[in-house]
C-alpha cells in the first residue's frame, strides 16, 4: 500500500455550510491522525450566494479550475433565500459543477441509528438501511436554470426538458448493480429497485429498458420495479424492504428528502455525487441561514459525507488507509448514537455543532472504535 496525498477542493458556501464544513474537516483530520497512511491538502474556494451578493460571481475566479484539478470536492451548503438571480432562481454553482464533471451517480445513504428519532411506529423502522441512487446530471434537472436550457416563450410559457440518454443511464445502472454486489458481499440484501414512471412517459420507459439490459449482465443480482408514486408510499409503509433505489434526477431529489425524514431529518442526509473522474461530497440539506453561526446545526450529514469522500478517494487511489478512515468515521457516528454520546439539537438533544463534532473526533480516536472498524473490514 502506497502513501497517498489527496487534493480536496473545499467550498464552505453559505449559512450553516460553513459550520458543518468546519466540523467535517476536523473529523477528517482526526481520522487521518488515527489511521495514518495519507495526507490531505485543502484548496479553499469561495463560492455561493454570499459571494455572488458581494462580487456578482457565484464562484471565485479560477475556482472552477481548482475544483477540476482536485481529487474530490467537498461542499458545505449553497444558497440564501434573499439572494437570487434577476430571473428569481437560486445561486447554484454546484449544479454547474455536477454538469461540468458529469457527476451522474448521486449516492444518498439512508440509515437508522440507535437512540435517534424514529418517525415510524413500526419497530422494523429501526432496521432501515438503504441507498437512493439518484442520476444527477440529466432528468428534469437537465433544464435547471443555471444551465440556460429552458425554452421561454414571451413571458407566456416556459418549457423544461426532461432528458434521458443511453450513455449516462447505462453508467448509472452499472454503478447501481456494482453497488448492489458490494452491499451483498458486506451482508446486505443486494436488491436494486428501478423507480420510474414508465407507464406514462417514454423517457421513463427508456430508463427502465436500459435497467433491464444492464440487469441481464448481472443475473445474480435481485431486481425490482416501482412507480415513483408507489415508491413514495412504500417508503412510508415498508422502507425496510428496500436496499438500493435507482431513479431519475427529480424523483431522486424528492425521495431522498422523504427518506431522510424517516431516520431523523436532513441533518443525517449525506450525499456523494460521483462521475468518471471526480466526486463531489456534501450534506444534502440546505444552508439554513436562520441558525447559521449559532452552534445549532447538526453536522452529521457533512461528517458522513466526508466518510463517503474518504472511501471514494481510497478506492480511486488504491489506498486502504483512506478507506479505513472513512469506515472509522461511520463506525464512530454509529457508536456515538448507540452509547447516547451524540445528541444533536436537531433531535431535541443538548449538543450543538461544535460539541457533536468534538464527540465524533473523540470517538474516532478511541481504541475501541478503531479495533471494531479494523475487525469489520
């Protein structure tokens, strides 16, 4: 195993994005100290609504090039409700980064933790452990305002295009089937469910057709199908029956927020957006400016996103230390909940952003957590 030096572009962004990004970076550094075998080099990039308000730019000059040259991009949160483009849309340079780097695989883990809020009364809800795999470059978001692709007719009509291409959809489904195989090897079910609206839209029928073609290459993987409206119902009725849900961009955006609510809230919603050559990692929540810089935000979505980033960087560089560091953070968060040592204010607890981060740092550094992580790998 070779020593790895990884370049991480960091965009803290707006509101609580700054708070949770600082927490996540502290946990990354703690995992680095505990594991060793790699070093992280951060390139900070100013971007977002505040920066746009001050400069008229949504990313600093040279920032997009710096992000392109990094091994991964870490984002806090972007957007402020009072700052808009003249057309009324949000400041959203991260959507442009998705498109520029073709970050087609949006990975949204959904996991129930001990002693965290259980929104469903059924005791099986304590076993929720699934992944929403959201295509992140096409679908209805192909027409996101930041791309300038909508057709506007004289302030009378706007047409947004939902785009599904074979090239991107094949890559998405192959990613999903590989993920199903990985989860099965680790003791999971390995079921992948295609979520669409193939009974109504030709684009969705095409999405399902390509799913079936890729499924034929992975005959040992269990598959399922669900229409998007039925899937929303089933995430409330029986979420424990699902493992991986692969879906179009807008559908995945909606389902991932619903699923996050089942396991506590958006403060637990980690996200990885992965392409062929880089990945962007961010909490899926917004910037929540009403609680920014007040030590109230739950940083765990950002911390868990950092774990996803380290795992990704380890796989890309063939460096087991990075993968171990990612697993160590995951295990620290789970153990912290199990031992009631993590109690975020978001869940009615008594711990603010910095205290939650400090507790995760402490857990990462404890021999008990490290030994359990190594044993599980």
